[in-house]
């Protein structure tokens, strides 16, 4: 049965600024709400549920592969990181890359996509203070800032970084969040559009030719193994892995104008080509360990964890802290794939050697199926404009019937890690 997070898991910020009413939900969106999505076909999921013998991830995570011995490709990659990758050689490649783009005229020479969270701030800080670069950090604002998220962004800026914070038209973004929740079962898609495309636009405008992202999630957390050794994604790979094969341009046919979508769009291909921009994953060059990044930022940039304790849907308190809508990103994952935030956190902490599998199983079984708190739900409904009936239809549209018995608050997952 679904459990519910306590309201104390969300900060006490008074969110009273959603006064302007959204345009009504469209007839097409209403029709979609009444259509059940075939999750298995959409994501090419295997029918039989299996769990990695080393971590707690299941084969229901899209694109993940399991070897014959029952180990997921992400765990295999972490073994490779520990035993086969020469990190001194990779660092030499990073230094060569920095040497290629480093400037001495005071101009920014690398753009770092940064939320103010532990991972992006870790990347920016190392580039500046270890590799003598001059980063410009660029932030696409969360949908609904949390107190701790905004506080950590300010802490990162005051640790010595120039920052551009882009906050799009709130009414447009609320409509986009509502539509993406219906169309692809993820309220975060508009944020992803901005997070992926804004750095390209700013780099072109500022004459910066190197963009540094954090980790390659396909390799680190489980996904398509063919790109695990990539230093970056091609445009096709970006569309597939970052944009879920749902480009911004799709929205023109759903009532959004070019004026409304302009901030979300990438630069045109001619502009990109003329600016000769390289985009790289820092995790290719550096042995990526999320908890180490957290401790580094605590010590060097005054980063703070969740003051309310663990985050909703998990046991951790140091990741993805900046958005009140964040729990719904993971909740839709739970509905579609039977795995959510606690599974993700526990899996990488096993790989980092921070948890043994039995500890991780206990944490996943306790927290993974935790629904967003009533406070978070009320924020989501106010933000998107869904009424309670539409909200229920939305959840059932994306619930994978192969993985769940029943619906609504009485629904039960058929499978749990053991």
C-alpha cells in the first residue's frame, strides 16, 4: 500500500504567489487524461521483474541492461571505474581540455550548468580552484523554489562564482508542467528543456566555447551502455536521453506559441556550428561519487542539507533539494516503473560502498513507495491547476497495471526488492 510522507518533510515557505489563473485545461488534454498509457510498450519494458543481485535497481528502469549473472550495467560500470579506468590519464585529458580553453583576459572560459546543488557546485569549484578556469555558472530556476534550494544557490555564488539565473514566465511554465505531466508523465520536462538548452544559448551569447555538465546519468545510474564512455552526448543522444524524445518543438501543436517557447529552445544549428561549442561530462574525467561531492561542498561552499531531515520518498537529505515539485518527478517513476527515489539513492550508495545490500533493501521497502505529502500535493495542484478528479485521472493514466494491484491510495505494488 502507498504510504504518505509527513508534511514536515517540506520546508515552511509560504507559497502564496500563484494568484493568476491558468488558462483552462484544453479539450485535447482532457481526452488524454481519460486514455490509459501502455507503459510497457512505450518504454519497451521486460515483462518479468528482476532485481540486480548487487544493488537494488530493477530491470524496469528504461534502457538498463542486466548481464547473465544478474548484475545491472551500472554496477558493471562502477566495477570498471574502480578497476579498469586510469583516472590519472583521464585527469590529464581534463587538463589538456582546460588548457585548450583557458583564458587570461578575465573572460569566462567555461560555462557550468549549475542548480546550486552539491554536484554542479563541486564541478564549478574544482574547475576554478584546482584547474585555474574562470567558470560562469548558469541556472535554470526550479519550478517552485524551496528555501534550502535558494539558500544553497546563494551560498555557491558567494563562494566565488558569477551566476546567471533564468526564471521563465511563470504562467507559461505552469501550463507546460501541466501539459508534460499529461503527455509524458513527468512534470519536470519543462525544467529539463531549460536546463539542457539555456547553457547553449548563454554560451553563444557570451562567446564561451566549453560547457561542463556533471555526470553521464546513463553510465552512473543505469541506462544505455553504448554511451558509457562518451565525453558528451551528440544532439540525437541529447534528445533521446535528456529530452525523452520529446523536443520543445512538439509543443507548437499543443497551443504554445513561439514567443512562449523561445527561452526553452536551443540556438539554431547554424549559430551552434559557428560558435564551435564543446559540451563535456565532468564524470568522464573524474571518479564521480555523489556523497563525496556533498562533503566537498559542505567544506568548501557552505552547502547545507535538508534542514527538515530526509527528503520525501527517500532516506537521504543532501540531493535534489531545490524544488517543491521534485517529489512528483519520482512519484511518476514509481507509478510507471515501480521504482522511485529511495531505489535510486540506495543503488548508488551501494556502489559507493556506503550501504550493504540488506541495509539498502530495508530503506527501499520503507521509503520508495511513499507518496508525496499532502502539502506537496496541494502545491502541485495549485501550480498546475488540476482539480482533484483530473489529478486522479492523471495518476491512473500513468499507473502501470502490470506492476500494481488496484488504484488510488489503496493500490499496492506487486513487486518489491528482496
